[in-house]
């Protein structure tokens, strides 16, 4: 019988060195909680654990003293979590993890009231000037829309996002808009009755035309505001706003200005465009009344 030759081999066993691990989610929706965990792999003892979070604006937010192997909190803005610790009594290289805070979806959640009945008044809208030196009557003479007042409730970030303040829900209309029509352009008012025509003078035909344009103009102002307020664009404008106020120095009024002003500014811009497009041209001089 022939013999069998067996080749000797060396077996190398590699021992896994303990390492510090940091586990955080890659993304989280604004307002939701994020939890980061520190651990020793495959085993070991952690000590001197220290956490911090650097947000997208460069603010460094430290964890509260005594925070252990898990750091969590309500998230508002994106940034990077930093973890330092000693492993088995020896300092270990720092670990970091980035997180992206994604916007919430507000489709169908932004509500705007129905169009109110116009107020026909001369208490808030004066009679128009009698001269045609400036043939364009400014907004607020023939008609006006007082925009809705907007309010909101605010949430506070915690843990890695402590000090950040944001809208914790969609903005809401706290006072409905008011539409005003100048009574002087309606039959039955003394100013309307005085417009009897004559060379270069306004008559009832002009007054009726001006009134119809006024009604349509102010209605469009309402449509513009209501359409934008309930649009995805409005949700995006409101959702991207947040304020870092770690000492909580901002009053409710200042928070409203910082968090709601961009939304209001956008609405005002759209309304200004409409006012520039639809202007009442006065081609006659008004009769005065005593």
C-alpha cells in the first residue's frame, strides 16, 4: 500500500481588537426623534462618553452632563453627531455620523377660510381725489383687502437639536381677511349721485365700470392669498424656517416675525404683482360733494 503525505499548515487566528462604534439613522423627518447609540465591538467597556452635535449652521450643541451610551432627541435641522469615549480605559478615536432632517409633508393640511362678504364703507376708504393729475388711483382708495392674520404653534428641538425652535404644525389663519369696497362707487351714495357727467367730468357709466373693476380686483386679491396659502409652495416656505435660540430669549412676537415673516412676505410679493397689473385708470374729474 502506498503511503499518503500530509502537508503541515500553520493556522493563524486573528483577534478582533475592540473598537468604538456609533450608530445613528441616516435621515429623520423634522419633528421626529433620532436616537444615536455608542457601543464597544465586539465587547468592551466604555467610559468618559461625550456627545456633541454640529448643525448645518455650525452651532455646536453639547449633550447634557451624564448622558450615557444613547443620545436622542427631537430633530429640527441636519448636521453631524460626534462621539468621543474611552474604551477599556484608553482613549479611542472619535466617531462621527451625519444625519439629514427631511421636511414634513403638509399636503391638504394648510387651510384657508371661505371668501368673506365685502364691507361697503367710506369710514375706512375715503372718497377718491377729484383731480386727475395722477390718473391711477392707488390701492386702498377704491377698494382694499386686509390680509388674514396668521399664527402658529412652535416646537422645540431636544437632545442633539436642543435650542432649535420650529413650526410644530401648519400655520393657521387666526383672523379672516376683510374685503373693503368704497361706498362712493355704489348707487345710493351721495358721491355716486354727484357724478352726473359734463365736460371732462365723471358720470355714472364710469362709476359703474370702476365699481365692477374694483369688485373683481379685490376678489382676485383673495384668490391669490388663498391659493398660495394652501399651495405646496407655502408649505415649503414655512417648513424651511427654524430659529436657533438656545437661551430662549425670543418673545412670541419675535418668533412670529422670524418664522412666519417669509410666508407673509411671499404673499405680499404676489399681491404687489397683481396691483401692478390691474390698475384703475381715471379718465375724468370727479364732481365734489359738500
